[in-house]
C-alpha cells in the first residue's frame, strides 16, 4: 500500500464513523428528556453534518478513494446496535458516544499529522480536517458535561449542580484560545 492509499483508507474510516456519530446523536436527542442536553446535542448534530461534508472535501482533494476497513465496518455496526438497543442505559449510551467522538478526534488529528509529515499536497488535501478536528475536540468538552449530568442522575438519583455547565463553557473557551494562539504563532 502507498502512503496515499493508507491515508485514503483511514479517511474512509473517518467518514464512516462520522455517519455513525450523526446516527447516534439523532438517537440520543430522542432518548433524553433534558432540554439543555438536547439543545447541545442538536448543535453538535448540525456541526457534525457540516463536518461530514468537510471530510468529503478532504476525500475529493486527496483524489484517491478507498473503502472503510472491514474491522471498522464491523465496529460501526456494533455501535449502531448498542445505540438502538435497550441493553445500555442512557448514561452508557452517552459514554459510548463520547468514546466514539474521542476516537474520531484522534483519528482526524493523526490523519492530518501523517499527511503533514509526508508532503505538501497531502497536507493540503487534509486541510478541511482542521475544522472537523477542532469541533470534535470542543464536542468532547460538552460531552464531559453531559456525562457528569447523566451519570449523577443515574448513579446518585439527584440533579447535579448546574454550575457544571459554566465550567464546561470555560473549558471550551480555553480550548478556543489555545487553538487561536497556536494558529497565530505559526
């Protein structure tokens, strides 16, 4: 396999899991009765739909198409089963969703870095992933808050302190500041 083929295959995996994330978000929006969580998930869903088109832009710029690996396809099916099934609690489903979002974030970051390490044309092809990676990282911060809320409700049977959302927002602001600082200094 060539470097471009390896990147194309990993990009196909990324695209596959982006659709899994979108499906999971739609399922979780229907499953939660918490209006704040639902609003945050709807915002994530809208961004993830846009991010799917950004991933497609990277595929198009790369110019080499590939299929997602069979192991990725099997994993995607298992996640879909877990999200639509009744074996997991809502907290468990949010936890699985956050793990998938983390996987997506790291995959995008590694793809971008690998392309950057190989040549300028590959780096240029992966440029659309910058926005995707940044938004996925911000989504992880939001999902931490969701996990705290759903976990507290499920494990303790009480409502968590609403001040938690303020700390989540501070985490996202700090992340935006770090990214802004890094991009302006390069």
